[in-house]
C-alpha cells in the first residue's frame, strides 16, 4: 500500500464479509461464484485510496483502527449495491520500509535516553539539595554550640570529666594543665 509520503507499506489484512441472504441469487447471476476476486479488487483500490492519505508511521501507530474503518466504508460504497456486506477490515501486521522502521526505533530510543537523562539530572539535583541542607544544618549546629561555649562551661565539663575518671576502678595516669585532661594507658 502506498503511504502519504510515497513509501510502500506491506500489510496483512483480513476482510470479514457476508452476502445478504436476499442477494445470493443476484450475486451468483451477476458475478458468479468467483465473487471473492471482486472483493479483493475493491479492497486493493479502497486500501490504496485510504492509505495514501496517511503517513507510514500513522499506519503503524494508534491510527490503525481509523484506517481500517475508512477502508471498510470505502469498500461498502461499492460492494453494498451488489449485495455484499463488509463487516470488518482487520490489519493484522504492518511492515514499514526498513529505513523508516529503523528511524522510528532510533527516535523512540533517543526519546527514552532523553527521559532517562532528565530523571538522572533530577536525582542529582535532589541529592545536591539534600547535601546542602545537611551542611547548613551542621553549620548552624556548630555555630550554636560555639556561641554557647564559654570558658566557664569548658571548665565545668573538665571537672565533670575528672570526676568520671575518678570513679573508674582502673588505674590511670592523668597529665593536665588544669584545663584539659590527657589520658595515658
């Protein structure tokens, strides 16, 4: 089938049809028992007319049902007068030209790669924000501690450390300048 851009698309298509009960004698008298040839010729013409209005990529994508319906309507215009009813046109498989199929696959792959990179960048940005928040928290905590530490608090803490050491049953040597204890085992 020809596409809008002039490419040749290969497809397997089934046609579900029936002959009206009242029209059976008319069909046999006017067309004969070889009416399937008429149906296939009408189909070829209808499918070529309809498919030439669509791009090849549209035939392969979500417009398939629209194309099937358009072919069915086009066939019914010719065959219904002769007593043949087309119930459905079903596109089973569509094979795009190799170059176009490869191009579509490459485009889809590129889109997936781009979406993956956006996701990775978002992750990295969130991770950087998390680290910034942690660093800000640590800085603020240290600032608060340093503002609250006075020489008197340090002396009290040193005395508390000496008291804790004195409660220990182990022997220790404490060398100090009176401000900070140093332990030697």
